[in-house]
């Protein structure tokens, strides 16, 4: 019988915004899961292994089973109630000596989920200590409301945008979340938390599952979620199926589509968006070219000329006739036609590239996304 939380643990979660350590799975099972993770990582950077960063449970059945495992969901439901969905999952891994760190941030700022009955179960597959970069929490900060954040996009920051709170954090109040393999911590979506680099010889590997109560909604668009426990009596999310086998084609395709939909919500307002990096400078150029043409047209229209090509504002009617220059209205029509063609060409090119990259399952896995999605 999996353990639930004691009343004291529930009270601590409500007061501090987190509770730790919570027994979840056995140390042996955590070790076996870590071995599977290590085996995949040893394959190097492939389209398949890139999925470890976001919603890997949609392509690896043994992770899907962990997301649904009562050993994890029982304590979570002591806080969120009997009906749980998993909105996301992600590995946060720091190999020995890894410079990767996580700046102080609140998850709630980026996820667009309301109400905030949302928590993360962070399951340790390895020991997690101060020296190897364990998570750190600022107790009670979940009650501070939404703090301003800025995007840093710093190289070693494990977060997608390198996001950090834009206010000074009193680090003297930070608490280290020390875990043994198989233990987990539960943290509130609004708590300020982060972690430092791994300066030890011991890898730090954690699997984070984002659970939501089933009445929680995604603001800004419909996305997908996994029914982890109980029933989904609200239907705010499209259900996510269990993959048949590691990296089978259906799982990969479903995940790529689910992430594309989630990105549309997660990157709203980001300084860098998937399009910038996936398309490189070209898409920008294609967009800029018709825009520039449009601007020139508008300018020459203002001058009463209607053409961006051969302004002949100053030429007399007879000179224009001699030069065989069409009437302003005809020029204006031609100018509008060129603009429309340009815009259509730009849109078609961008759409083709987007569908090419999503059908190959690489959506969101370019350099910007070499990081966890959260
Ligand atoms: O694993 C870490 O260091 C940070 C994880 C994190 O920010 C999260 O799970 O919300």
C-alpha cells in the first residue's frame, strides 16, 4: 500500500509551499530507472533522446507508468485531490561537474494554468545534495503572488528562457532539498526555487512530473494532459495515450503534436520564440522583405504616386504619357499585387518549413530547446 502524506506534511506544504522528503519508490527501482536513463543518454544527441527534456513519458512507457504510479500519485492527491492530470514531465539532469544551473523562478509565471492547484513531484533517480546542485526553495514565497521575471537565455541555464525573478531573492532563507534515490519533493507552482551547478563527481538526476487537479484550465489555448489518477470529469485537456513501446512512431508523432500546441501557449511573450531559431535568419528576411515593400508603397502612396519603383511625382502628365507610365491607379494596383504575392510567398515558405520540422519530430528541439522546457 503506497504511503500518503501525514497531516503534518500537508500542513507544511500549505505553509512553506513544498514538502520534502517524501518516500515514493524504492532505491532499487530508482537505480533501475536511472540505468535506463543513462542507457538512452549514452546514445548521444538524437531526435529520440532529445525527447527526454519534455514529456518523455509520451514516448517511453516505463515513464508513463511512473507518472500513473500510486506510489507517486497517492501523496500528490493528498494535496490536489483524487482526480489528477499530468500536464508535463521533464528530466533535470546534471552530470558530474556540470555547470548547468537553474535561476530563481516561479513556474506559475510561464505555464498559463489556473487556478494554481498545480504542483511538481521531483523524483530523485540519484542522490541530490548541495554539492551536486540540489533544488533550493524559498519557503512561503508561493504567497508572494506573481513576481516580475526576465528572460536571460544564459548558456548554462537549464530553463528554456533562462528565466529569473526580477527582484532580489534573500538567499539566506533558501532551503536545500536533499533527497536520496527514490525520494521526492513536492513543490507549489508559485514557489520561488532554483538550483546551482554540480561541483561534485556525483551526477544529479531528477524526473519532474507536473500534476494538476482535473478542474485546472490552460489559459490561452487547449493543450493535452495525461490522466494520472481518478477521473477527468472536466475534460479541459485532450487525453494523452500510453506509448506502445520505447520511441514508437505513434508516440513520437503524438508527442510532437502535443508539444507544438503547448509551445504556442508557453512561448507567448518570449523574446525568442521557436520560429526565430528553427527558421534561422531566413524567415525573418522573408517577412521583412514584403514588409519593406509595403512600407515603400505606403510612402509613395502618401506622396500621391502609388509606386515604390519609379516615383514620377514630379513628372507632368505629358511627360508621363511620353514615358508610357501607367496611371496612378494602375500603379497602385500593381504595387498592391506585388505586396500580396510577397506575403503569400513568405507565408508558404514558413509553413512548409514548420510542417517539415514538425513531421520529422524535431519541433522545438533545435539549439534553443537543448534545455528542459520549464
Ligand atoms: O532540477 C532543478 O534544478 C530545477 C527544477 C525545477 O525548476 C522544477 O522542477 O520546477
